[in-house]
């Protein structure tokens, strides 16, 4: 039945080979002359289809033009738009070899692993380029997204980063955390935006169902900040009654927060803060559980000054002095972002679990498999596809990228 459908599709496409007269504009201001009809084979969801179309040649450009290819969204492509979309979803969802097996088993589509890789990464690159173009237009004021139809009580902007294993050429000259000092990963910065309104029966804040959307880039904080702010505008940041930025203590996170969300409530993830406090306790009072519990209580209540005052009275071993100074500096510098008692009283989240889960599922779940090594471009393209899917924008994004013309 699929083969019959492919034959029927080929016959329908042959009804209009795209002849546009004896000559036409080549696209560069010259006239391309009609040469004849040429056939090419395209892979579609119904299998390989032969397409006969009018072919023109421009002497000035020394290139050929086939108008029918552009009409059908096939210019420079060997997969039909429908098949390219399927391959992009499959390649973003699982390893390329597994995607090849599933496409063959479930849809009878025989494609090589390398072809699936190239097609999926090309689609992801287009998705990411479109997102950056949209962000640039929003920042320039030439594009004004439609605001949400309902009120936005609290818009949360949560930020985190995770390493992606890359090929050696992507980490040349970069320092890493390994024993040899060499970097083997590049950081994928991930932002998750969601809304919250109201509390549950236990008085805890609730994330609105289906409200999460994601943006990501690798390494560049500046590019990431532009995408993040543009997504916030799309989500109605200007109409939100309250904006909260949640992240760990990384300086780049709070640099972006101060630049793009200057009026937001800044919250350091409580669980990261606790990890730092546990480390501090091991260094200054390793066998005093009661002392640590008291400090945890101060932290949970947001009494950072009291915590620092007690820590300052403890004799610090010389071997631990540098690290203790770093840890106390962490609490001192972030004290206003650690008022957890006030944040809870205001009905705000105090943890970044949503974006951390995104790092594990959207990034790690696909890009950190055994033996995987990525180029930055390839990794970013797959993450972009996964972000579009997780944000509920797959249909919207794909229709925007659809190269077929209305006439086709």
C-alpha cells in the first residue's frame, strides 16, 4: 500500500513539472533559459519518488534553476518536508542508529544512520537560527509577540548549566576539572520558564500545568541571555505581577538576571545552598551534628547574617582556610537571594528542580549516552529540537520553517 501511494504521489507531482516559459529570473537579477525536463529522486514518507521538473540554466551565474523544487520545499534537500520532519523528531528523540531501526521497523523507511544524523542536525540548526532571529527582532523592537490572554501571577525564570561531551577539537585550549586539567565537555546553558498561581493544600507553590518552556545554547552567556529574555517577553514578562529568577550561585546567572530582569526576585536554589553548608560544616565542625543542624535551621529561615556570625567564631584549620573563605563568601555575596523564610511566606518556589530536571532529560537523556561525542553545532541543534518539543511548540516551529509555497 505504501508503494502504491508513492506511485500515486509521483503521478500527481508529474502533472505540474513547473514550466514557467522560455526564461525566468534566476534570483540574482539575470534571465535563466529553459533547457528541458530533468528527473530527480526524492525520499518521502511513501518511499522514493521520481520527480520530473522543468530545468533552467543561467549563463551569467553558471547555475541551474528548477522552480518546482522551491515550490515543493525541495531546494537543496533530498528528503521531502514531511519526511524531514519525521526524521528530525526521531533523531532528536533517540540515538541516530536507534532512530534508523525504528523508522525501518515502524514506517518502512530505509535511511542510513548518517543521513538521519545530517537531516536531524540540519533541522535543529534551522530551528535554532529561527529562535535567534526571533530574539533579535524582539530585542530590536521590530517584533511584538502577542501577550498571554490571561493574567500572569508569577513568571519563574530558572537557569542552570550542564556539560555535554564533545569531540577533542571543541575543547582545545580549554581547562577542565579532570586530573590532567583538560576539558572534555562544553557547557549547555538551559533556561526553563514557567508560571505559578496559588498554593496546594499544604501551602506550597504550584507550577501551572503545561506552562514550561525552554531555551538553550552552548557556552555563550550573551546569546543565551538574549534568547532567555525574548522567551520571557513571549511569555508575558511585562504583564507579570511578579518575576522570580532561580539559579545556583554561578556569577553568570546573576549577571544575566541583573541585565535582563532587574526588578525580579532573585533566589539561590536552596538545595545548592545546603550542599555548600554541608561542606562548610565538614571543614570547620566535622563531628558536630548539632552545630550543623542549627546552621541549617538558620539557612532555611534565611538568617544568613546569624549563620555567618557563628561561622566567623570558629577556629579554621590552616589547610581549610582558603576553601572556608570561598564558602563564606558564597553565603555573604548571595545573602539577599537566600531569604528563604520570606520567599516561602510570599508563596514562591525556593528550588531549581524544574530546570535541573530539564538538564537531565532534555540534555543528558539524549546527549550523554555511552561513547557519545558531539560537535558544538550538532549538540546545539539537537537540544533546540528537544526544547521545541518540550515547550509544546513543535507544530508552531515546524510550520514556521516549512519551505513549501502556498501555490504548492
